[in-house]
C-alpha cells in the first residue's frame, strides 16, 4: 500500500494555516468520526457522512468527538 499523501505534497503549507501548529484534522480509529477543516479556522465534525457540528478550533472539535464517543 502506498501512502497517498506523498503524491500531493504542499511545500508552502505553513502559509495557508492561520494558526501555526494546528493540526489539519482529526479522525477516530474506526473512521466513524472526523473533524475536517471547513472555512478558514473552523472545523466541521462529520459522523457517518453527515456534518453534525461546526467547531471553532481543533481542541473543541476533538473534545466534542470524544464526549460523543463516551455517550455511545
């Protein structure tokens, strides 16, 4: 299996990121929950292919996902 991320490198990735050091997103091990960049600084939280929440930053997105994982 080839790592697909090596096919599309972004040499100036830091220029596009308004907050340096912020990860690009978050995905759970089972792939059911994900936090993906949506518009600028915000992250869209996706569960089973549906956008369920918009978080302001990475930490709040991860907290929302972990809180909902504990519920189920």
